[in-house]
């Protein structure tokens, strides 16, 4: 399985439109076809308030 790093901008773009590559990436993650590989810094960005 391929590992990818999903930046918060990809998540935001996927929430805005179902037509783009960002949505496709998130769909592949949900379907278990990709594995999210994130550093501590990226995880901190995901959960920053």
C-alpha cells in the first residue's frame, strides 16, 4: 500500500468540491487504498484550533 502525506489544504479542498484530485485522494484513503503517513508537525496542523 502506498503511503501519502495529506496536507490540511487537501482536506479543505476535498470538503469544498467532489470533482477534484483532493477529493479523490481522500476517497482512496477512506477506501483503504492509500495509507496516510504524517509527521508530528502535520498532525499538529490537523488539530490546531
